[in-house]
C-alpha cells in the first residue's frame, strides 16, 4: 500500500477546510435573513442580495429585483404589521452544494405568527438559494420560495433542486 505524499495530504486538507468555510459562510447568509427581517433591520436583510439578485417568493407575482427591493418590501406596512404583532421567519437545516464561486442551498422555510395571544405556523415553504461569491463575500443571486401546498410547486422545487445537486436517479 502506497502512502499519500505529505504535500498532497496537506493540499487535500486545505481544500476540505475551504469547502467547510464556504458552507459555514453560506449558512450565515441564509440564517441571517429571518432575524434581520423580524427585527426590522431591512437594510441588513437587503444587503444579503447581490445588487441584481432576485427574490422570487410568490409563484404568481413578479420577483423582487435587487437588495433594495428586498429592503423596500420589508419596510411595507404589511411586513411592519407582522413584526409588530410577532412573527418569526425560521430557516431549517440546509443542503449546500458549492461549485467554485457559485453555490446552491436548499432548506425549508417556516413562518410563525402571533395572533390573539398565541403563536401558530402560518406558512411552510421550500427555499432554494443560489449564491455567488463576490470579493470573498457570498451574496444571494436568487432566492426562490414555493409553498408546500396542493399546487405542487414546493414539491417540484424540492425535486428539481435535489436533482440539480445530486443528479437524477
């Protein structure tokens, strides 16, 4: 049995460490959105997007274009009313696929609301995050949300993204 030359082993460890660092940085981007949105930090939430990035959160509507549009949406009366009464955007654990300076993350997105003194689960969606590294910082190129409802759009987004990450079976 031949041994791996030390320089190859060090390079392999370096490559693996960089991948873990990328996955952690991407996780921080994804997991920052909910707390920023729920605390009223619209500028922080919008800054997660690339200036030309998209937020496609409504299958029947036009996607928001750019971080400024995300910021504006979070400043609307509708969103301010949600956070004023109590709301939590929760991002579930992520599958992350990094390919150089581009990455895809897939997770569930849950929104809990407070009404009449109680919290309840309001929305359950699938979220696909397409990200790009720009100047050593990961930014959202496109976030696509689809409800897990009878339309099938959420299941389709899950399946298509799994196939994109792992290949078709």
